[in-house]
C-alpha cells in the first residue's frame, strides 16, 4: 500500500512553534489538529478556524485511529508527560518533536518504549513572542529544520518528518542528537545567555544608557525579550554542552579584557569575530541528492553529509 504523502498531523502544544506548524501544515494541505493544555489557548486557535482541543486523550485517540504523525511541541519539562500519554493512547504512531534539545528527548523516548517510531526534529526558527497569538505559517519559510539520523531510525517515519519540514518551506539538515546539542549550544543557547547578560549590563547603566541605546543593543538583546521560563526550558536541558561553550567564551572574553588592560587593544577579538561572522555569511550549503532513505548505510551517509554542510531540499 502506498502511504498518503500528506497523512494526518497531530500537534501537541500550540504555542509559537507548534501553533505555527499547525498553521503551516494545514496551509500545505495536511489534515491537522492540535492539543493545547490551556482551554483558553485552544479556544483562541478554534476562533481562528483551527481544530485544537484541550482534551489530550481525545487528540491522541484520533491520532491512533488515523496513524497520524504526532508532533511533540511542548517545552522540555513537559515532554515526559506527553510521551507517557502517547505510549498509552497512540504508541503505534510515528513520532517527532520540535524541542530545542535532542539528547534528553531521545533518552525520554527510549524510556517510554517509543524509539522505533521516533525521529527527532528541531526547526531553527522562532521569535521572542510566545503563545497562539504569536503564531504564523511563514515562520519556517527558508529556515533550517534539523532532522535526526540517529542509529535505529526507520525509513518510513523519517520520510514523513522530512516531507513535513519541506512542505512547511524549510530545508533539512540531517544530524544525530549529540552533534545537534553541541552545535545549538553555540549558535542558539549561548546567544540567549549573552543577550541576558547584555540586557543586565545595559539596564545597570540607568536611564542615560538605555536612552542612548540603539541598533546594536536592540539586536543584541532581542531574545532577552523571551519569557524567562521559556529561556530556561530551552537552555537548561542542554547544560553539559552549554557549560562547555560558556567556558570557551569566558576564556575569549578574559583574554580580550587582559589585552585591553595591558595593551589598550581589542584587535585579536575584533579580528577573530569579524572572521567568524564572515564564515557564517559565506558558509557553503550544498544539496544532498544521491542518498535514498533505506539504502545501505543511508543513516551514516546522511550523518556525514549534514556535518559537511549538506541540506535536503527534496526527497529522492
């Protein structure tokens, strides 16, 4: 039997990421519904014409009946509860998530006996806003969507997750959980920490400093406007990798402080930072076109491709 390429989607959590995913998937032609813990949030989504309930058992029972792809879109502290419900009411459904850290989710998935149908996911998209009111379907347009290629990943759920990401307008980077978490510690979680520190420093300057603040301060502190509880839910589960990169960054800052104090110069930091920004702007992405899911060593081949800058823009 050939599976419908746009088989149903059940999104658990309709905040910024989950709600935007529900909007994008519906707009792309998927039959999709969602669950939100708050009835007020569910009502807000229904008022906009989307099928969202605050009945978790009901949402998962529908998923089980239609073999829907279940998307866990709640903060890490709520993941265990979601997986427990899935293991009870929809254990046979393909499963993915959009949580910002992958290792702890993968461990929880194994604990609940759901690993055979699981494929990790993380769309690299977001804003400082939260809740249903902040959702919009274009959030994933031209974004990168990390999709897991960990050992034991099966072809059929992996293909469904990749197809969903592509249909939402993203490009896919194949990556294993541990590599993902080390990478996002540097380019996602550390920026949150630095933005908070910069906001504290600016505010400590009082009304004059804040009155003079312009574009560099605004841009550098943008993510500090995110809900503190959400920032903690994003960063703290990746503590091991984040501590490593914080140590690296503190060493860089300490060296810059010493150079400024002893030599009156920030040249080494400024030049290295300029080079790093240029590396980001000129990073080479190339399309993965010759690896078919299910082929011999396909997971290993995709793993290697992702590490070398390969992206998936279409399924073979």
